[in-house]
C-alpha cells in the first residue's frame, strides 16, 4: 500500500463512488496511487518519524551542541529547495510549494508557462 495526500477532493467515477477529501491521507494500492499522483491531485506521503518524547533533560547532562550548518556538498532539505513543478498529466504542470501539497498556480499550465511561473515563485 502507498500513502497519498489529496490536494483536492475527488470522487471515483465507479460503482462505489468513493470520495477522497482534500488534505486527507489514504492508503491506496500502488496502481491507484500512481493514477492520482500522475494527475496532480495527490502526492505520495512518506512515513514520518515519531515525535521524540518530551522528557525534561537530566540535571547532570551536557547541553546540546548548537545546530550545525550543512556542508556545501550535503543535500538540501525539501523546505530549502523551494517551489517546484509537479506533473498534472497530459503535458500540464502545477507549481507547488516545497512541501509538495500547496499549489502556487490556480490551474495546470503547459510546461513553458509553468517554468516561467516557477522562476517567478522562486524569485519572490
């Protein structure tokens, strides 16, 4: 099974008429996940690490070292990569925020228009 988050509400056009709600995460068969992600209405969700326990530090522990800056050759996190293009199907593209769930364009655009919108989004 593959977890996907829907970017808009969609109803299956089959006998059961199942509805997938915007912002909700669903476990789907790989073929169904590909179907929705290729159309740009859902994005794959990776399993998140569980939050650490909020236990107070022991009195005899050494304080944590300050956060380090990654070396130039280390990969950036998704948040640092900024906006990107997401295929919407049939030669059309959306510009989405780094989180992959927030659309920055109101509709799907042809590749050249989407690349121009992406450049504008990265400049702002």
